[in-house]
């Protein structure tokens, strides 16, 4: 990552002592064992389940002579094509994501449905052992399949994908995050994992799927497949791809919850680090396309053409169509829900963070351990889901029930399980079911007498534990739906306790409980509020949901950060926060810039360039002019590593150090300096040069970004950090305050602003008077 700064130095451990230090991994960064002492630009992060080198993205456009000439040559038609392609790609993203989301839900409903129907039919005939065997084996096979394809084909597809995509939108480039292979594994693995009765969701994977689709559409064509039309090469830069990925992430959430406005707000509040009004319009248009296509596909399912269970499994809990009345006396229980949700949410985040660290220690041993953990969790889950309903007593069917009781088959509020005719098992109605149907049963109205207190308590504890241990398996797994299920269960339990003191029904308490747990764990407010409103389809819930979210987020922020930030930090992603640490205001950029600094001259010898590229992994180099080409040493600009490799590949060398002038436009085109697609990065090792060529020269002036962002060495580190993040930079040049000596002091990169790096250079800040403020201020800022 860093152009001139090595990763934070750590003392190497003797291999015999590694076992003695394993317990430190529960509190220290997960990558402490992988940090190196060499001067390398690449940092390391856990992408999916594998440790990979990461780089930064070039959100700043390299404004060299070719870029300027290319845009000067654009006419009105080309400008129209550029704008039209932006909207066309957003339309295509919406179409593809909605179809994938619909097929994903349809596959889950039918696969899980067949499993539950076969199991239920066996139980109706008293074949309980055979029913358990079918349930157990089907879950194990589905989990094993998801784990194998994730481990061997695309480890980056493991988990929800939200931390990875959020880091990407912040400027972190990790291998395989949004590749075609990841997309395929994410779709198939998510279907398999959710169908296997693991307590995992599909909203996070759907968001990742949307981001992958958007990125692939924005690659600007492919020579391998003959897609090299000029009109799709407008997007060969990270900035436009970033905007498309933002629209894709919004479309993914919209497809998962049928919440178009919630999807836009989720991308704005949680995912995107940069946002403009134009991007807001395109994201809104994308999610609108998703909503319209999903509505058309659902109409097809309502006619009974979607397989086993008709509606395609798309979440839509339309359970509060009647007017809801609440009074001031109902506010205290709602406030209590918010406080409980904040405490439980922060506890949930704390435990999940520790479990993921334990999994990381185990996963690094071998592939066998990864698959073994997934199979173990599947076996434990199957035994729990099949065994716990036997602890619940059978309840007589209500006489005024609006649906069949007991339910024969999969869906419905009244599962028969092992009960005699005319009775139902209330715990089986929740636990021996898909997550969507469990939520639907919890949210349902006019069912205050359906569940027992013990049932809700057992279900809450089960969901709380299973959602924590299931997320770390090597398979696509989301957190949204498990958190909703867990929150709805304790919300309904609180509603039962206050049933004699409030007019609110238990289903409404379940909705508010889900909102409080979401706010306590994910720390979002506006987007979660709108998503829940779109799920329940009733604006009358708005005041209560707002109160619950605000209270739960405020309480939880006093303990730790949101779950996705904790996961990003544990995985080692160098995410730049919107706020700066207080101690950064006491430091200048010169306090964190270290050497050695590698520079190029305006007319550089080919051998020197090859040596620099082979001995460093830096991604950008300052270009300076010295006498006789200038009166004194002066900073000309910044040239990227990829552009230097392109120049070497073309072999347009000069025998003397002179300016190439207008001949550069005859030998090169702007497309050759555009950002390459996924997996098409050129390497210096692939270029073979003769001894004669190594003694020649390259004129770097036409290919250098002559207007890079620079800061004076006395600028505060806090201001530089704000500039770096807001503009979306990869390199920030530091120039001296006085013009004598070298025209450039160093280069700041993302790594130089990381608290671990700053505190490593200045360890006294750790125990300084700023420590209490350093801990408390970020949490205080997040509240507001």
C-alpha cells in the first residue's frame, strides 16, 4: 500500500513460541502473525477467509498529457454517450440483480421446502428417526457443498461481503472481492448455505452480488471475449467503477428486502465513503428498476408457476394493514426495548468478534480445518433444530384460527411436529422452519396467545448463539436476517411480559425488537428505519421505530463499534474513517513520512526504471526535473507504476535524454493508460529488455500527472487525513516548506494515516493525556 513506508514493524516470533501466543489473538489484530519487516507497499488483510496482499484504488484521475488530449477531442456525441452509458449500465444492473435475487429466493424456498416437506411427511407417519436422518444429511450435504466451492474456487466469497465492499468503496483494492468467480460462488453458495438451515441470511450476499455485477459491467469490455467497443471504454477508471459498485450494492439490498428506498439509504449511510447528487439519482433509478422487475416476477409466482411454494420467498411481511393505535403509556416499554436492544447488540458484536478471531486462528492451519468447522456447525445446528421442539409442550389449536391448524407441510403458524391431532408445537413453528417464515410468524398479528413464554426465551437464546457461531463458516453468510429473527424473538418476549400494561400487540413488539437489535448491532438509523417500514408496509410504525433505533444505537455506541467496522478492523482492512483521531492534530505530515523515497527524473534511464520497479512494490513515483532541464530541482508530477510498465512494454526509447515532444501521441494512445480490468495487471517480470535497451532513456513528461495533490510538510496530520479521504486519493505528495534541497519530502498513502502506524512511530501517544479523548471522541461523533 504505502509508497515509501513499510508496514508497522513487529518483532518476529520463534515458531516454537507461536502456540504460547495464540491466546493473544483474541485481542490483538488477526494479522499480527503475518506482518513483515520489509519495505513493501502491500499490506495484508483477510479477504473472505484467506490472507491476501491489498493495494489502494486510484480514485484520482491521472491528468497527464494523454488524458487531457483525449478529453479535448471529445465532441458532444461522445459526451452524450458517456452520460447515456452511465444510465444504461444502472438499468442493466437493476435488471440483472433483480432477476438474480428472485432466482436466489426461489431456489432457497424450493430446496428448503422439499427438505421440510419430506421430513414432515415422515413425522406424520411416526418415522421420527428417518425424518431426523433426512434432515441431518440434507443440511450436512448442502453446507459441505457451500464450504467446498467457497474454499477451493473463491475464498473471497465467504461471509456477507459487506465489510469487503465497504472497504472497496473506501479505496481498498483486494484480490477477488468483485470478480466473476466470486459472483458465481456467492450466488450458488448463498443458496446452498441458507437452504441448509444454518442461521445465516441472504441480504449481505445479495449486496455483494449486486456489487460484483456492477463491477463486471463497468470493466470497459474484454479483449478475451471480443467486447472492445469504444463506447464501453469510458469506464476504465476506478472512479466510475466505484459509482457503479455503489449502485450495485444499493440494488442488492433492494432485491433482498424489496426495499428500493431502503437500499439507496443503506448504500448512503453504511457503504459509500463518497456521495454526490448525481450518484443519488442513479442509485435511486437502479433500485426503482429492481422494484418494478421484482413486482412483475412476483405476479408470475402468485399464479402458481414458481414451483413448490408459490411466492418465491421474497421477504414482505405485510402484517399491519390495520390502523395501529398507541398512547404515551406505551412509550416506556418501547424505550426499554431500545435499551435492551443496545445492550444485547453490543454484546452480540463483542462475542461475534471473538468467535471470528478464534475461527481465523483455526482457518489458517489448513483447508481441512475450514471445512471441518462448517460441517461441525451444520451437525450441531441440525441436532438443535430437530431436538429442541421436543422440549415444548403441545398446544390445542385455537378455535378462531384463520388458517389450518395444525399446519401440514412447511409454511404456517401451527406446525404439528410430534403433536397429536388438533394440537400444534409452537416452538417447532419457529425453529423447524426457514428464517423468512419464522419472521413472518413472529410478526403476525392476532396471535398473542399462540406462543408460550418459555418458547420465546428458548428461541431467542438459540438464535443468538447459532447466528454468532454460524457466521464464521467458510460459506456465503449474511447477518441481516439472523439479527432480525433474534431481535423479533426477544421483542415478542418483552411484549408478553408487558401485555397487561400496554395496548400494543405482540407482533408489533416483535417488529420493534427486530429494529432495536438491528440498531444495537449495525448502528444504522435512517436506512434501517426505512427498510423495516418497507418490510412491514405500514407508515404508522414510523415514530416507534425511530425511537427504538435512536435509543438502541446510542446505548450500543457507548460500548463498541458497529459489527461491520469491527469485522473490517479484525480482518485488517485499512479503512479511513470520516473523523480523525484527536492526537493527529498534534502531529504534522513530516512526523509520519519516512524513507527511503524513490524518485524518477523527467528523462530517466531505462535501467534505472527497471531497477526501481523490481526492487520495490511502490505504485507511484515522484518525477523531478534537475539541471540542465530546469534551473533548480523542481517537482514535475507523479507517475504510476502501471504507466511505467506500459512504457517499457512499448519500447519507445530514446538514445539521449531529450524531450519526446509530439511524437508521444504518435506512439501511444489514451486507452493504453486506462485502468486494466480484473486480473489483467502487467508485471515487470514479464518484460525482457536487452543490455542496449537498458542504457537508453525514457521521457516521462507526457505520461506524468503534472497536477498531483500536494501538502506542505508542516500541515497537520488531521487536515491531511481529511483531504486524503474526501478527495479519494491514493498518493499525497509532501513538499518542503522551504525551496532549498529536494523538491519533495515524501509520499503519504493510506497506510500512513492508520492509527496503528502513527502510534507505532510515536508510542508515547498511547499513554498520553489524549488517550481518554482518543477512545471516547469517535464513539461520541458516531452518535451524532
